[in-house]
C-alpha cells in the first residue's frame, strides 16, 4: 500500500526533514466516511454547509473544483484538531478517532466517482446510454458514439459523483467549447452545433454530424448563441429509478485513463 | 455537400466563388486524396507519398513573396523545440508535441480541440500525425499508437507498439497506406531492436511486423557475429515513402548497436543503415540497399527516401534519391534497389574514398572511432539528418540541408544492459571550428552535382527541413530563427521572417478558400503566413 511505503520513505528522510505524516488509522471505508458525515453535520454546519457544501461562515469542503489548501489526511486532521489560527476556523475538540472519521468523510466527498462504490448494474447502464437515454448520440465512450458532448471514457476518474448527478439532473453553466450556436452565412446557409471556439473574427463550429465548419465572421450574417446547454437535464424524471442508478454506476466506472487527476495542493502540507 | 473544391478554386487562380463560403471538414480523407500528390491539403508528413515536399500551389511565388506576411501564431503550451509537421485537411490543421495533439483552424490559428495523453511520459520529440477518413493517428512517448476522432479529438482506439519500460518509444509521424497505419520505433541507441508495424486503421489490430534485425536462420542473420543481433538496434524513427504503382513501401532503418564500437557485432549488420522496400500488404521484404555496412558512427539511414520518375542514362526510370547521414548522395532504381549513382554532398568526408560500382563504400583504413579518439568526417550527427529534403520537378534539383563538420570519435567497451539504458559505447566530440557550417544545397538529381548552395549563416546546427513550391520558391527554416524563402533555381534569398525562436521543423503549404498559406513550427509556436492581400 502506498501510505505504508510513504511512511517508510519519510521515516528514512526524517533524519534530515519533517516528521512522518500520520495517515488515517481508521482507513477510508464507506462506513467510516458515513460516521464522519454524521459527526460533521452535528459539529461543523454552523459555519460550513451541510454535507460539506458552502455555509454562511465557512467555505465548501467538497469537490467543487476549488483549490484546497489542505488535502492530505494529515493536514485535514490538523485543521480539525487545531483550527486555523487567525481565522474563524476553531479547534473542534473532537476526540482523535472522531476527528479521523470526519477526515474520511471530507476525503470521500472530494473523491471522484470511480473512488466510490456506486451501486447499480454497469451493463444495464450502458444499455441505457446507447438506448433509451440517447446519450451516445452526443457522447463517446471508448470510441463509440457522437462528438457534440465531451468524451465520457474517463468521466468516472474525472468527476465526483455529485457532478455526474448534477450533469444529468440540473441546468448548469455551459463549459467552454460546448456553447450551442446557430450560424447564418451571408448566403443564407444555416449551420447549428456547438462553438468549439470563437472570437470577434472567427468561429469554429462542430456539427452533430461530426463536421467542422470553420467561419471567418466576415462571411457570416449572424451567430446566435444559446444560453441553454444541449445536454438534456431531466434524466432523474425521464428515466426509471433503476435506469438512472445503473447509468450512474456505469459512468462512475469509466476510467479509460486510470490516473485520477491529482487535486491541486495534493501532497502539500498545510499552511 | 457544401464543400467547395479547394483545389479547383486554386487552379482558377484563387477565384473564390460564392459557393465556397465555408471550409468544412468532410471528416473523410480518402485513399484517393492521399494518392494525389498536390492539393490545397497537406495530408502526409512529407506532403505526398513520394516525399518530394513539392506543392503545386503558386499564389505565393517569386514575384509575390515580397508581400508574404504572418497571418497567425498558435502557441503550443510548454513546448520548446517543436519538430511537428502540421497536417492540413480541408481547413483544419493538426499539430503535435509529445503526448499532445491540437486541431486548429488553419485560416485563423484558433484552437478547435486538444488531446493530452495521461500519464505523460516525458520523451520527445513528436513529429506529427497521419490522417485517414475521420481519424488522426499519432505515436507516443510510451510507445502507443493512438487513433483520435478528427472532429473532436476523442480517443477511438489505442494500440501498444512495444514495452515502454524496455525503453521503447515512438517519435515519427505514422503513414497510412491502403487502410493500414504504418508506425515504427525508437531508439536504436539503447540496443533495442527496432520494428515497423502495420495496424488496421479502423480497428487498431496489428496486421504485420517487419523486424529490421533478422533472427538466427533468417536471411541476413549471417551478418551479425554471435549473439550480437539480440541488442542490434535498427530502429524506424522517421517516416518513409510509398509508391502506389509498384505497391512498395520504402523505409529507412537506423543505426546498429552499440553505435560506436563494432567489435562485438562483426559483419554488415543487416538491415541497419539500409533502406528497405516492403510489400505493404504483408510487410515482406522485397529488396534492400545498405548505405553504411557495419556502421560505426551512428549514421542512421532514416533520411527520407524521395521518389522521382526521371530519365536516367537515356531511359525513363523509377528512381529513389537519398542524401545519407554518411555524406553520400545516392540514386537507386526503386523497383529493384539497384544502385545507380553515388557521390558526396559534403566536402568534409574522410571515412570513405568513394563507392564501388555496387554502391558499397570504399573504406579509408583507420578512420573510425578508437579508444584514443580519431577525427571522422562527417561527425556522428551526420551530413544530413531528419530534416526533410525536397525535390522540385520544375528545376530538377534535389534540395538537402547539409552539415559540414567532423568529430573526434571514441569507442569504449560498454556492454548491453536491459531496461532502456544507453548502449552507444561512446560517441564523438564535434569539432566546432570555422569549418562547422550548415548549408541548403541544391543537387542535380541524376549526377548529384552541386548546382548552388546557401549557407545558413549564424546557425550552429541543422535547423529545419525544406519545402519546394510551384511558385519557384524553396522555404527553409533555420536554427537561428530565420524562416527564409529562396529562389529554387539559384538559391537567392527572396524573403525572410525572423521568428525569434529556434526552428527545428519542416515547413508546409496549404490553401483555404483559394488563399495559400505557408506554415512552420518555430520553437514553441506554429506560425502561418499568407499574402497581405
């Protein structure tokens, strides 16, 4: 296991450098994280939001794409035990074991979907993806499917479970490169798709048919952008509960590129 | 289909019809397009299967080149010395650096997509993609061949070429022949035996493998003493050429290992330092020609084989021209491999006094790496290297970037260690005195006679390769950062643009909606040029 090796290496290095970094003695099993969640919701939500979201007086602790200052188990443990001097973040007074439970919870909500055990049938999920869900019209998994939306072959290793759920159920802001656009040329031809890129002089449009249309805007009468993503977002309603869960499970296991993006700040010691 | 005939528009001298409003990628680069030598696209590493790097585009020509101006710059993040040759298909340009591919709008330089390989093994350079139908193909520092969807950059399939942990990787742009992706290996300097592979371009399934180092019992194995074939080298780190009529694939093979000490590998060491002609359907060897038997100077014979049909000794012949790293310019019959002509294209050449009637070098005794060091010319870096040559059917001249210079070459008794370690048994120290110079040289195709030369003043090394156009121009990227247009018939410098970065890549040309562009990678940027109006 990596943590053990790490400790051994640090042990050797400690002759010259920092003391060894402790890691969670309780481990990171779902049950430990769940007990941590209960403790957290009891002790921390006066400032942070419930389940690790943003609160009135404290920042979000979950996987929200923000840069965490404290990422390692040891650094989070340190914050819970000692607080952050000079800020509103207090020392919690939790016993060591309870503090470690909360550490497991915070690490868990920052995990990517593939780090978690998401219940559901992967094969059925794939059938939903290519069948009733209609996902493969716009998304590719392992070389099969459309190109309008992002390739989902590694989505389990890139996105948190919450992000996956939100993508399927909520209207979100449209990421760069996926803004829907309708272009009308001076000649009156009309093209629709997503704008992979654009500026005041040119626009690079990708059609659902996989055709790229590259416009010099001097040849274009109008380029009308839509504020609504092409990604449909009512799948919790349009799919059955099982279909939805199977789909989530399948997506969580898409890890073609197995290396998970390291969180910014990973391996850094706290401030 | 709203795609306009870009090539047709060009032959109408750039008349831009109303039907040609948009540049559209049909997502279909066909076999036929790959077979057409000249078009507004630049579809293969050297522009066409015959690797002439000669374009029929002539909007930019001897009289208009004055008003050639920079149109856009695409910065490749974290790049240093790009060697990528851009591929352009219907207005979309594909460029690479190790582990990364970018698709950009060839008219504006604006990015369409990018692909990053994760994890990214640090090894370079990468020289570009190949394109076929709706996919682009490239090879990686961890020795994979990756197929990407050309419109989105999504990975369609990956095929493992070899074990990266053994030390293998691949820098060359692959080549597509009849629905097969041809891809090779590096490096030969680690004692790793090379290969040339063909993969099904649709599925990624491996169809054949050619082993440049024959195994015991196979023809050629008698040219390797003892067990030396096991760590024999012979890699395929550049792109080759193809003759559709003869249905022959030509590929240059790299150096034998260890590079500088041949004592452990007595014999000619086939098929290192050779060009091999293969049947692209089976990978079977049809003929070979070895430029440097039993090479001791790391003179990889991977330099591009240029295919030209011309009259030779009164008869029309299918020729192959090749300027080798060893300092000789060769002319072969590419149907049979027969040696026709060879002559030095550098003045500083002391290791051979000439070539025999069969093309074998006549060695000068003692001019080889020694324990104490011996002066050998050309230096190990060679008289030519990977920077592409060009041939113009209009001038009949073969253009090559030629390095004049010598090295003090040493050998040692280093032994092979598995695991990707260097296995060179030493090298040479370049003699960087005032004879160390780089030139663009124009050789008469059939006689190899020097017709003109232009010194790359201020360059201390090769720099980039060459591009010839029907506009009577020869484009040349210099290591010192100058991008230059020479008059193809006499070498006169007609235009130059200082890119501010070292150029180590070969230029290309293409057209979008009837307007010609000339592009090159310079340092960390891709730059594209066109006429002011």
